[in-house]
C-alpha cells in the first residue's frame, strides 16, 4: 500500500488513460451514502500485488475492478434496496437465479465463472458499458435489449456470487478496459487524488467508518452483527454485564477505537483498542460485569474511530436500564 499523501503517480493496472468525452455516471444504489449505505471498496489502483484505492489508501484489494456500494447488514436485503442504472443505455446481458448467501471457500466451485452473481450489463455506446453484480435473486426486472434511462431500477441489492457482504459492485469499462469513475484518466496521483472523475455528483470519499454500534448484556456474536442484530432499547437492571460494541469498515493497523458507556452515576467504562491489522470489516467490544445490578435510568454509549490525529467516524446510542 502506498502512503497517504505521497507525491506518487502510478498507472491504473486495468485501464489506459481515457477521456470521459461527456460520459458520466451516477451512484447505482437507491440508498443514502452519508447515513445508511456506504462505499466499502474501490478500484485497485496499484499495479503491484499490493492494493490501494484512488487516494492511495487501503479501501481496495488486489485486482478489484469496481466500486462496492454496500448495505450495512444482511437484513437490509429484505428491504429491496434498488440497484439503479448509472447511465442511459441498452441492456446487453443479464443473469438471475443465483442464491443470496455469504461467500466461503466451500462455495468456490459452485460459483466458478459466475462470481458476479446475479447481474446486468448495460451498453452506453462509444465503447462504454457498466456492470452491476451481486444482485438479489429473482429481482432483475429488465430484459436483454431493453433501453434504460439513468436512474431506472434494474433490480435489488443482494449477496449473490462471490460476495462477503451485501452490496452492488459497479464496474465501468470502455472498450473492455476497466475505468475507475473516481480517477478515469488511469493515473493515480497520491498528492491530488480524484482530480478528475466521471460522476454526475461525486460521492464523498470516506476512508473507513462505523457501520453500527449497540449496547448489550453480553458480547454479541460477530455473525449476528453482520446479519443485522437489532440493538436493544432497554435492559433489565439485573443484567450481568453492560457491553458496548462497534461494527466498522476500512480499518487500518494503528487505528484506535475508543468505546465508552456513561450511566446515571457517571462513567461506567471507557477504553481504547488499538488495531493491529488492516481489515475490510472489523468488530470490537468492551464491557463491565456487575454482581449487584445496575442503577436504573438512561445510559449512553459512544464509539469513536481515530486514525492518527483525525477522528474518522463517531456514533452514539442510548439505552434505558429498567
């Protein structure tokens, strides 16, 4: 990974420098990217076996050829969040019928050659096309050869194919070459990232953050968090412990996660956790046990993600002890 802010320029490994020539795209997901959904990963701009996004940071993996617009948990698949055409064009190809399920090595043979899962390819003319992957089984509502407009619903976000989390993967290509819509000239400049782009309105870059937080009486299972565990609004005074947890994305080695709980009698617990490795998603929790029970009243928890001198993300939540 290349350091943030380094004055480097590297060629995107998948694309020759291109000019947009009037072609633009809009986000392919019908979801608020500032408060609910988020961008988990970007096109890999590092030609080496390492990986980096267009800012020279770590929100990518080696050989990643698109931008991943993610739902916060698997439960949101049931909300039928729309996948939208990023530009007007004609449906070139599609696939449906693959199940929505978290990817594992045990499923590699099952999905070989179909890693995109359920998806749609739209031809925009002049060599431009967009591809939408990992859509919800049975949701695709367009047909091959159909004309579509920018923003038209193609189907719903799912987790089909090779997908570790629910999202729509958007690939932009010209003449078969991958183009990063955040950096379409094919040159990554670490000192001025994203100095050109294809977006009608460019989504803000967030270098990581909190997906969800909660207070519970025990450390929840990580898989329950990813599935969409609903945080409790109240707990009994006899609860054996109070735990604050945070579900995060885009974490880096050295990041500090500060977790705290404050109750009617003041601070219950506060601690810093220093992360030791870079991860696409992470889960951390701290707690405190009691033998005598908790004072009734309102409790508040806060989780803060800190990178160097910068607060990357912060969320708070409240609960009532009865």
